[in-house]
C-alpha cells in the first residue's frame, strides 16, 4: 500500500509540473493568453482535441507532441497505480469488513466464536461439513421431482438415445434452481473473532463473517452484536485470555450463554464464577470419549452417528412444547410419530428440567417439556412445525449443567504388584488401559476398579496411586511385548493406547495387533498426521483431544438440551445411569422375544433406545416395542448402574458372556501380513531408539 501511495504522489507531482510548463510554453511560443494556453494544454494531455484552437507554428507542434507524450506517460503511470489501488487486497479486505459489519448489524440470536488455533479450526470445519451436507441433501430433494419428470419424458435408461438432449436440459434446470433458491445454514449466523489475519482471510474466503481483533476488547464484542447474540464460544489457546474474555462478555451481556474451552482443569471453577455456563476441557472430554469408544463401542457409535456424523440419514433432535403447542395434553403414542414420520422418542426432559429415557407411549405431554427424538434428516423441520404453535422459542436456554463428577471410585480390595499380576493371569475378556498422559489419567479417573480393567503404567507415582484404588496394574513400558503379555493382551477384549510419544503409540498398537487380531484398539493422536499412522498400525478408532473438544463445545452451545441428555444417560455417577450394550450371542435367552416381552422397564427400570443389527453397521433407532430380537444384534439400553450386571446376566441366562470380538470389521481391518507386521515393528523400534 505504501508503494501505491508513493506512485500516486509521483504521478500527481508530474501533472503539477507538466501542466504549468505546457501553459507557459504555449504562452511564449503562440503568444496566447494564459487561459487559452491552459485550455490547449489540458485538452492535449487528455487527448480530447476539440480543434477550436490548434498550434500553428512548427515549434508549437513539436512542443505539443512532447507535451502529449509526457502527459500520456504520466496518465499511464497514475492509471496503473489507481487500478492497483482499487483492486488491491487491502482495499478488497476493507470492503469485505464494511460488508461484514453491515451483515452483523442485521443479525439476531447468532453465535460468536472467539479464538484461533486447532480447536477453532476444527469447530469451523465441522460447521462447514454440516452446512455442506445439509445443502447437498436439500439440493437432492429439490432435484428428485425434476429427475422423475425427465424420466417420464425421456425414459430412465442411462444409455438411451435422448441423453444428448436430456443432460443439457437437466443441467440448465438444476442451474436455475440453484441460482434462485436460497438456503440458510448455521454458518449464516456465526461470527468469528480472531487476531490471526491470515486465518481471518481464509475464513472470509469460505464466506464466513469475521472480525479481526482481541476478543477481550469491549468495542469488538459490541461490533459482533454480543447484546443480540444467542451464545458465545471462547476457544483461545491461553487460559488467562479465556478467563478475561469470558469476564468481558459476561459484563456486556449478563444473560448470554457462554461456552469456554479450558486447558487447565483447575480453572474450570473460576470460569464458572466469572460467567461461563459451559466448560469443556479437551483432555478430559477426550478421556470420556475414549472410555466410551473402548468399553462401549456400540453405544459410542450409536450416539456419535446421531450427533456428529453427516453420512447417516437420521438426526437426534429436540421438540420443544411451548404453551401453545398442539401436542400438549396428548399422549406420545397418540402422536403416531413412527407411523407418520418414521421417528422414535428416546428421551424426554420434563418441565422440572429432569430427564427421562425411553418414555412410555401413555405419557401425557405437558407444557415446557422437550421430547428427544431420532428422526430422518429430511423430516426434522416438518416435525418441528407440527410440534410448535405460533410462538418462537426464546434464545435463552432453560437448562442447567450437570454437577461435577464425584471423587474417583475406590475398591475395598487392593493389590501389590505381584498379587496384581497373579490376578491378571485368571482374567479374560478384560480391558487394558495403557498410558499416563492427561487423556489416560482422565479416562482412568472415571473407571470402577472392581470392573475387569488392567492398567499398564511405567510411572511409579501413578502405579502406586492405582494400586491403592484397587486396580490391577502391570508396571512397565506399554510398548514392550513382555508387558503386554503380562497384561493378558491375547485374552483381552480391548486396549486403550494413550501415550505421549508417537513411536511408543505405534509400537504398542503394532504389538497388540500382532498378538491378538480380534482385540479392539483405541488410541489418542495429539497431531493430525498421527491419525492415519495409528490407523494403519492397526487402531480401530483414533481420538484427537482437540477434535473431540471442538465437536462437544459445538454441541453443548448449539444444542444444549441434547448434550445434557447424552451426559445424563451415557455414563454418569451422579445420576446413577449408564447406557450399556447387550450382545445377542447365539446362547441368549432373549433371542426370538419382542422388546415388550422382556418387560425391562418393570424388572430393571431400563429402556431400549437402539438396536445394532446383525450386519454390525446399521442401527435401528428407538425401536418399537414389537421388535423381535435376532441373533447377533446389539441392544443399546439405558439402565441404572446398579442393575447393569443383573441385566447382562438375565440376557445370557446368568452366565458371564461376552462376544468373541468388539471389532466391527475384523477381516477388513487386518491390513498386514505377519511379515509386514514384523517389519513395521522393527521400524517402530528403530524410530524409538
């Protein structure tokens, strides 16, 4: 910009010199008046040439030629600077900023995201994925009647003789539909505040609304429309800055819902005190996610698909019953949601803000209740219109975050290291957790040591703490085959790998897969490049702490009631509930019975919210009570923790039973021959050394 300004100044100076010289020259040579000389100079420089006054002498004509050439050069020099200035990125950015501010000034009930870095990047990435998925689904629904119409005219033969006419006509019609159809997405109501100029420019290229500056600046937050916003997400890389941003936002908008990501767990309470409604700690969240993926893989797939995956045709959504809803006073069964919309109810939030799961069809709906339903994606908006009256829900969420988890569970039985290894020798179908990083510690803090867990630790302090809690522990490096064999990896159902060193993670996964091809392996990756490497080494699922945290903070901010319901039923010591998975092996007494025949609600206070079919991939959401259970299905059941073991025993006739493997695709996931595994092991050992 400085170079352009200098170029314009030089061009202006040239004109200030050329015009007086031209005027003086014509005055001296042609003896014209100053006004006539100035007039001829200007029309010569501008190449207008009216012809009413023209040079007569040879000297005057030569002077005019020199003047015209000089003027054209100055004009070209100035014109280049002006064009560059008008088309410069800085000017374009300035125009974008003005347009952005005008758009933001029109927003209401929007979302503000503050920060930069990996978590913001992933949050925006998931927003873009969701927007693109919904845009493509809507476009496909718009195209379908056109395709059907063209099929009737030209036939549906893909190799027909009329394709030369049909395809251009189809493209023209689709172009017109896309050109004149507008579809709003959540991206239209998201404002990003970041201090990173390059990142801001990249987001603008994705058509996002971006403001540059410090999110702790009152003026900038006001410009972002904080007084009219629905929620604020603070995703900064420094906890002190996060604390200040939350405090500033809360002072400006005391009723605003504020979500914050905190790296230091000890700061969570302080964040709440200064105004944050939702606190997400990436490593703690990743630990919860990893526990679910390892211990309850079918349950994890059930909820992850509904909440985070855009490839499936079903969505978990909420239906709010405001005081003018036509559904108030009707029973859930009378709504015929399954018959009319292929929709099932898996939960309900009562008017006192408590949740229920798998509610009865006879429940009479009341004002301010919320139904948690699973519906086909294309039916969601239609069901919401049927549910609500004319009122629009307030943007202030009427919900409360669940209390913090209690202290870690301790067992009355404790082990020495020798006793621990002896106890492990008699275990099978158990779960192995190896690692001492923040994710692993968070995951272990939620485990009950009386359940079949084996912990691998090479940290003396952690080993001592775990033995005191009553865990069975093997002390040693998890990447060592000897340590894995002591942990009974060849008899285990699953292993969780959460190690800080990349080489150790790869070596542990390779060794575990070589020793047991049926074992379910989950792992953490602290960098994106590790995800593919760990999967290629043999991991079934890889968790990135910041990826998971981005998804959960987005969920808790945009759909807090759904997030609260999942936290309520998934695995929560405070509520005493867990969502368990019961595998229907050939020996189960439940096979051939309907869900209603089992009377799970009366006997165990349990409710079936899903079924994974025998193909190991497809889910049936909120199955009807008439569903007949088949072999190799997996029932997703919400039950009180105290009834979980009794429920599993009832399913298998009192026998301790578990599936042969928790993996979905054993054969497809086995990518390496024994020789290849040994070569990879050698490479990992060399890298480690």
